């Protein structure tokens, strides 16, 4: 995994730690396990595909299990989605007595592929996506966890703890002879991509005439030395 991926997982862990701190003061039980922590918890080193797991219990005894996969890269594929869903199933198979709520979350910089999106929908996975910055995506993720728990106020103090909200250069530095490019944002509308606007981009806007509208008036051509207006002043 790249350094950026490790940094992003660490940021998610930090944000989840804030949620844990707030909830435990009110009598909640919150266990957070990272990728290696999951393997150690179940004593199975082949559990690969879930980056964070949260086991939560409120003061009344109601329980939640959150399983998160976090991807801070431009392209994800169907294999990674399948690996995540398979790992979730293997984790749950090791919790036969668990009867609480289950939430799977796919946290990514860009939208999933078309096939990946279908698999996530079939698995009832919550998708959190933002290409603005790692901080924004981490904040959105913890907000959604708090929303599922019905504890939105638990993340009110997180805003001031996170830094670097503005986008930063996240792509590898190109060689000197490589063409200059910039990161192109990706929309969250399925597979539709948002194209970067450059100096050569031509935007043409046409308004469709009403069915019963008269044809547009022709503007007379000005002869040398004359000024012709497209409208008359009465």
C-alpha cells in the first residue's frame, strides 16, 4: 500500500478515536480494530479486505458492528470490492452469536466502477465518496457512523481537531518530459466523469424556442459608415 493509503487509514482511525472518546464518557462501549488488529482479534492472518472494524454497544445493550474499507486512490476495481465483501462475510462467520446491527461502509476517493457499484448495492453497503481531500472524506465517514448510531452531536467537536481541509497535491510527481496534467475531479453520478475545463474548452449554450414562438428577427448588416441597432427605440 502507498504512503498516502496508510496516511488516510491513520486519519480515519484518528477520527473514529474521537467518536470513541465522546461515546465512552456516556457509558457506551466502543472497540476499534485496524487491519492488523482484526487479524489478531480473530487469530486469523488471512483476513484481508477490511481496514477498520468497530464493535459498539450503547448503555441499553444494543450493539452495532461497522466494517470499513478505505481507498484513497483514483481507480478501484471489482476485485477489491469482492475482497471487501468476502472479508466481511468471513468476519461475521467468526461471530456466530452476534445478533446486533451490521453496517458495511465503502469509503473511497472516487466512485466505484459500474460492476463494483452493483456489488456494493447488493451487499447493502453504505458508500462514502469525496475527492476533495483526505480530511473531508474522513470527516464525512465519521459523521455517517454517528448518524447510524443516532448520535450526531458526538462529532460536533471533531471539526476543530482535523487539519488540511483544502485539497493538496496527492498524485505522484511526473518526470520533466511528461505532459503536464492536473487531477480531474470525479462526480458521484455513477460512471459519468467531469471533464476538466481548459483554455480550449468551448461551451455552447442554446435555448430551445417555444413551439409557437415566431422565428427570430434577422439583424440587418451595417454598411460602411453606418451604425445599425438590433432593436428600435420609440
